[in-house]
C-alpha cells in the first residue's frame, strides 16, 4: 500500500544509496533480487510518515500518567471526539506513542486549492497546520474561511504567487483558510501564524503547537532511545557534542534527575539559545550550553577555563553523546531531496573529526554513543569500522534497550559486532493503513512491535574507552 510516490532523489544520489543496500555482502546474504526489493521498499517508506507520533514526557516536572491523562483530553478536542489510544512504551517508560490514523480515504478534493513547499508538506503529514510562510500558491478566488485542498509541490517547481499549478503535486488533505489570497501575495509585510488550519488531513496526527510545552518534547522514537543507551547517572559530567536543538540534551538531564552537569555544544548561536530556552522551559538546571565549534573542543595545555566552557582538557567527561551532523537520509516523511551527491557524501570527514575530539575528551572507562538519522553505510557502519581500527582504546558495547535491528552488512564488521549496533530500517515492515477499527482490534504487543520498526531511519553505536593499565 502506497499513496505517495517514492522519495524523489537525484539519479546519482539514488545510485549511491543503491550501492549501499545492494552491496556484495548483502547480495551474498539475501540474493540480488531481494536486496533490490528492500531498497525500492525503503524509497517508498521514506516518503510516508511513521505509524506513530512519539512524545517524551519531561519526568523532571511531572509523571507519565499525568501527561497521558492530559493528552487524552487534548486529542479528543483535536480529533472532534474520536478516541485514539495513547501507549506507554514498555521499555522506554518516559515515552508515549500515539497511532497515526491513515492514509484516510474518501476525502473530497475541493475546487479551491493551495500549494505548499515540500518541507511544509512534510510537516503537515506529521500533524502540523499550514503556516503562512509555507504557502507557495493559492487559487485566485481564495478567501478567509474557505474550505481548501492542500497540495505539496514536491519538486519545487511552483512559482510564488501562482494562481494555479499543474506540475507534480501530492494531495495532503483539506483545511480552512485563515487568510485570503490577497493577504498572502499583496506585497505587504509577510504575515505570520497559521494560514490554513487542517481539518481533514490524509494522515491524522496530533498537533503539538503550544500543547503542554513544559511537560512534552516531540521526538522520534530512535532519537529518544539514544539517551537511554547512553545511560547517564546522577553526578556525572556529560557532553552533548552537537546538541541543538536540545532534545537529547534535556533528556539526558532528566534521566540524571537534574543532578550533575550536562554540557551542550553547538556552533550556531541561535540554536544554542534554543537549547537554553528548552532547558528553562523544562525546568532543568544542570545544563550548560555553549556556542562553539565541536571540532575544536579539546585543548592540550594545562590552563583550565574557570567558566567551565570549551575547549576542554582531555579526559574531562564521564559520557559523551555524538549525535553527528549527517545527510539526514532517514528522515520521514520526505517526498523529495534535492541534495547533490557531493552534499550527501560531505559528512563522513566531519563526523570523523568530531569523533576524534570525543575520544580525546572521554575519561578512561567512559561511554561514547554515536548516532545519526541517516541510512547510508558510509556514515554508520563504516564509521564504526574506522573507529575500531583508529582507536584501539575503544570497544564496541551491547546496547540496552535493544529495540532496533542489527547493523547492515557491507562495512566488514563481524556478525557479533553488527548485533551490538542498532539500525532502524523504515522498510522493515509493510506500509500500514491504520483506522480506528483496526486499532480497537490490535494487540498492544503488535502495536509496540510496529512502533519499534516503522519509524525514521536511524543508527546507534555504543563504545567504552578502555581504562589505562
């Protein structure tokens, strides 16, 4: 079942990814036909949203049950009285999962249309309303209060302000316009806020705009898993080396019961300010955020910064998270990626520079977790193979909880090493059609198995630094 085309990639990028998924080791294990089928399935899954919306409860301020009760009331309001179950993850106890209803059929296309950019369209598929800056075109007669059919321009071909668009577009559902065409494209200062309030989206997901902001953090399931794998302990000094926008930083602080120090580093000032805002909003006092280039975060002189900021002396941190900048080829939904092959392949050297700094900053006996939200072999398993060869002090470690699949063949890692990795492959299960009737009949265990697999593409590796003898 697929209602959207597969993700649109430049031919050289698609061929590059295919070489990863149809490599010699995979073909030897699965056969060429099955390897190619899995790759094509992946491309279709990437254009569709995951089957669940995942939220992390800020256990620093409240209980999971309290938030679950508040969310049940909120969802009934958003879904006009429909009752959608909210599930607590059995292994990640601070995680709540909300099934995504859809794709919904029998939504009547309207004569009045609006076209949004691809990124805006992706957000709508995950529960967002349409904000004014995302609207590229609107029918010439569109007025405030009209029922509008919303489409995504997945190839970026629609001209700003066009009155109609006959190019490649994907139907996202219907909504009520809160602005007129004249207001959108009059040439006056750009409006802000919601432009179209979605009332009949193809995929029914909750909107979390200003919903319980101190209690919830919207976070993909594998992203929430990472901090549990890191397993921070109260009183430790922990580094989040590429921290923005702070989802994992704040999660680490909450898991430590806000006891210890969590240092967050990012090189973009506005993103660092966002980390500070999130820490304040979530009531977390153990976070210290700094605007600094992570590749330069280690120094070797003996003079220590009294302010506790970067650069840091070697062997300063008990645990380090490197959620590395990556090509993001595992993000969902993503109907179009315009990146060149040069852009997609540019991340491996940067990741290695950051990894080298992380190893230098880690104490003997300390834990380093490396993660990405991409599916490429070069940024995942190949980086693990490189790290184990380059740093004999590192040992690969089993992960707990282990809810993802094992690593992918092709980087020369042993089967035992692959089992110690976690790779989330969006094509691991068939695309789902979820309605309320199927939810009522589904067993909790079956839904959990689906949630653990039908998510974004992601990768996690955990290392320990051997103690000096």
